[in-house]
């Protein structure tokens, strides 16, 4: 069975450009999460989707960041007017249920974003 | 504000010996704890978890210990094998969807 996939695996962009990162969760998983990992730091929660709605966007660092999910499947994380501090690995995870006590989160391989 | 801390960025251990990874947390609302393992160019994979109602959970070579009063947990790997070389993340949850992660400990198992 397919795991969580993310594309692109690597993205280099110039400061000020917009980027779109894609996540394909495991089929049937209702919960989807985006995290960011900066160099030498732990994973930082960005946003959580339950189905197609995002009840918690509290982790998004600024209004340049947005995310959507369609068809209870694919999710896209968009970063507008990228800045150098946006450089990080962006990880997507999914789970059958939002409760970590019931199910662990399954992670994709991440997208390494470099803003020059 | 780092609520989960892994103070040892790296650990080197000889094959066959015990690896002990430590994790401290500050949020007393955390009630579920997980360890994830990550190889280069891959996403983290779930390893083992423990609920706050327990103080120990064992799965094969992996055992997690929880000391709630000290807000401390540890992961023991016995015996360590070369395939255990990876980055290990400690994570915690306050009974909701949000996981707070530590910065990770890189384990190197020497032959």
C-alpha cells in the first residue's frame, strides 16, 4: 500500500516568489497535518485538517502561508512571497483519526525548500 | 517556546550495547508520548508510544520509560544494531491532534 507522498522532493526558489507544496495522504485517512523542520530544530506544527476543513491554523507563521485540502485527499501548502527564513523541510502527515492516542501519524518524506 | 526538549543532539554506541535517549517536557497537560525514528531523506516513522497512565511500555528491543513527576521520558534500545542508526524524535500530545516534537537525537551504532 502507498504511504504518504509529497512533491516536489526539493524546491529551490528565489526570494519573493510563490511556491506550492503538495501532499497525497494515505487513502482513507481523514486527518492531515503539515509540519516544518528548520535546520537543527524539531518539527513545528503548521496546520491540521479534519476532512476538508482546517479547524486549527494556529501554527501558520504568517499570512503568507495558506493551505487547502480537496476531496478529503490531496493538500497543498502555498507560501507567497517567500523569504529566506522559510527555508526548511516541510513534512506532511496523515492519520485515520486525529487522536494520537488511537493512531500515530504517518509522515511523508518531506519537501526541502531552499529560498535564495 | 520549546515544550519538548532533547538535550543530547547525538549519541554514539557500540553494537550490542544499550542506547538510552532522553527527553524532557514542560507542559503538564501532555498525556501521550511517542518516539519517532527518521532515516535520511525519509519521513519520521512511528516507533513506540506511552500513555501517561503507564510508566513503561516495551516492544521488542525498544522500551520507553515515563517519569511524570520529573516530566521526563527515555527510550532504551537493547541491544543496539547498526540499522538503529538514525535520528530519533520525542513527541508529546495533550490528548489532541497536535504533536510537539523535540529537536531530535542522532544515534550512531558502531560495529
